């Protein structure tokens, strides 16, 4: 079954910041690993799939814990992947290609997920399926995070999960003291210490 984009947004909307944040954190982790590799003068990665696998692993480590703590979401952990079950909607994370579709080894399970009419084991036949897709830019940074619906190799619809809005500007307090408006008189007058009583009883 293929949901409409509006149906998907209605279900996934509250989780958009979490989905985007998990992917951004995974990329930040990769950037830290990349910096360590460069510091050790290690050669660049040979195969592009190594980067995709690392990002997916970093997402999975975070998403399984984060969504596992959500009462309304069921996490299904499989041998090499995991899926998230929302209200009648099944989702997975994938790296997107130029066509914005996730790449898959054509196993039976993968084909069932890609096919709009494919049946997922243990799930009702009306279960809808979407993918959370990350796209990188020409310099290898995270570019976009999409929710997509597909039917085989055809993209049905897409929408962006934008970065979180920056926090509203806060009032900045002055860091240096201002001159008091008291005609130059000191605000605090030191107290003269009392002289000890020298009289003897």
C-alpha cells in the first residue's frame, strides 16, 4: 500500500525532529572519525559503500534506542537492518541515490518492501511503507533528509524533513558594568572598624 504524503506527515510529523537529528548525529560521528583518520594519515576509503554502511550503522545504534523508548513505535530488529512500525506505517532508513531511492540487495524481504503491494512478514496487508532517505552533496556532506514512497524503482512522492528552526534570539545582557546614576557617590560605603575598648574594669 502507498500512503499519501499528507497521511505520512500526519503520522510522522511528531517524529520529524528525531529522524532528522539521528541522521545529523550519525554524520557528525562520521566527521569525527574522518578527522581521526586524517590525523593518523590513513588513506581515504576505497569503496563508497563503506561510508554508507558506517552512516547506517551510526543511525541504527541511535534509532533503535531512541524509538525503542517511544510507546507508540515498535522497533523490529533483523539480521542486517531494522524497521520502525508506526500507526499502520512501516519505515526504514536508507541512503538515497541520484533518483532519491534507497539501494537494496534484491532479497525477498527488500523486494517486498520496495513493491507497493509487497507483503511484510507478520504485518497486515494494508501496512503502508516509506523510507527515510539521506542524500549527500558533491563535497560529501549531508545535504537533504527525505521521506519517500516508492513502488519498485519508481519514486511516487517525496518531502523534506528540514533542519530544526534555530532558537529565537535571546536578550543579550551587557558583560561590562554600566556607570551608576548616583552623581558619583559610591553605592557602598565601607564601615569604619570600631576601636577596641582600652578601659580596664
